[in-house]
């Protein structure tokens, strides 16, 4: 069985907000075609999301 090539595309938005005098980054990703948008309170949250989305697992068929 050959591995299916996965392709992920996101529209990424980044902006800064003032949080009690400290400028912090916020982010959102939108999945083109699906119209889904997901927001992140920090870049760490965004990176965690991307890490989970790109993990290679044997049971990938359940994730499509």
C-alpha cells in the first residue's frame, strides 16, 4: 500500500494586540473551501495546532 500524499492549505492571519502594556501576537487560520476559521491566543498555540495537523500516523485515513 502506498502512502497518500497529504496537502494542507491555510490562509494565515497574524496581528498584534496590547495586553496590559505588552504587545503579543494573535493568529487565525482559515481553511480555503471549507470556510472554517480557527483563532489562536498565542503563536505557541498556532504551532501546536500545526504540529498536530502534520503528524504522521498509521491511522491517517480517519483524519481526512
